[in-house]
C-alpha cells in the first residue's frame, strides 16, 4: 500500500534524492527550464511551485527557509529578488510541462519544465546576466576609447606648437651657421 507516501523515491536513498531535487530546482531557477524524465519533472514542478510561492512572501523568514533548503545564498537571492516579483499577480501555475521526443539512449520520454511569466516563457536568467555584463563591458570600453581619444587630442595640440618652434629654430640656427662660415 502507498498510504502517506508523498513523493517519488527515484530508487535513491534520502540524501541522494534531496541532492537530485536541489540540483534540478537550482538549474530550473538559473536557466529557466530543464529537460528530464516525466517523473522528475512532475516532482520538480510540485517543489518549484512551493518554492516560488514561499519566495513571493519576500520576508526574512521566507529567505531563511529557502536558504535552509538550498544552502546557497545566490539561488535564494535570485529566487526572491528576480523570479518571485515576475509572478506577483499569480497564486499558482508558475511552470509548464512540454512533452519532447524520446531519449536516444533508453527511449524514455523526455519532458521540458519551464518557468512562466504571464503568457511568455522565461527563457534564461543567465543570458540576461551575461548580456548585462557584455553591455557593461562595452560601456567601459567606450569610456576607455574616449579617454584615449582625449589624450591623443591633447598630445596633438601640444605637439603642434612644439613642431612650429622647432621649425622656427632650425632656420635661425642654419642662418647662424652660414654667417659663421662666411666670416
């Protein structure tokens, strides 16, 4: 009988199962989607809905409970500060399941679990971070180019008067040498 059995066991002991679920949830929150077997996606969907609803509270207690589960501050901060505000108007239905093709190795049906934001799917949080860093690097590069350009302009302005003085000195020096040779 399966009385009072809440979750799947995945043929693992307790610590291995918890580790598997933590890693799948972390990947879901970092990448916005995961691809795995049907049983795992259903279990992760159940846990993800609980985690997002807990994170939507935004309290210190909620953060501590999430940190107790994940054990990593970066995942908790991303979940509370970035993901949960996207679902502000929702009570449930934070994820969606899609059936994909069978896996090549063992012919197991593969499912894709994705986070939803309204009608749009959340593709990837990491890509947004990377794009933000690329933009920041481009801005820094532009600032460096501007600094280099201003330095070059200053050098050119300083170099021009020095060149005129040098040109003016050469004929005077040449005239002085010619006058000495004549004497």
